[in-house]
């Protein structure tokens, strides 16, 4: 005899929900990590664009610019504060620092400060190369 009852039992539905919960609990941390890395990449991109602007500015001026507006660094970024640490005739140092109020503060500690200089040295402290974050 063929049963005419179709659908899911409560047990089958609970098992499906439990499996979905396990999948979400595994996927969510990976997603959060991806979002942090994407925001860090945005900050790196801003620093590299500013580096290009510094080079262009230096072609016509005797010094590198110390004005973030001239080189195009964002002044109102949601997750990072951008600054020019130093600028002189032959050198400059640009910085992106995670804002304390941003969720980006959950990024790796070594990656919360990003620096780049006139030579293209990419660091997290202004001195030693940092390939883990760049």
C-alpha cells in the first residue's frame, strides 16, 4: 500500500537545522577573517596610491608633501586613520592605523599599523619588512 503522507518529520527537520548550524559555525569565522583582510587591502591600496602621488608631487617640488590632501590620503575613512609620519627632501613615511572604534581592531595586532616609505618598504612598525600583512 502506498502512503499518501508526504513531508518531513520533526526529527528530520531538527537534524537538518543542526547540520546547518554546524556549517554556519564553521563558515562564519572564515568570513570574518576574509572581511578583515579585505579592509586591510583597501588601506594598503590607499597607501600605494598616495605613494604614487608623492612621487608625482616630488617631480615638480623640492620636497615630498606633508599634506595628506595633496597626496590624496582619505581624511574620513571608516576603519583606518591615514597620516604622513614624515616627509623631507629625500624620504617620506606614510601610515595607516586601525581606528580603535572600528571592528577592524580585531585584525592581527601586527597588521593594525601599516607603513610604506619612498623605497616601497612595507612594514608594520616603520622599520622592518612585514610580508605577513602586506
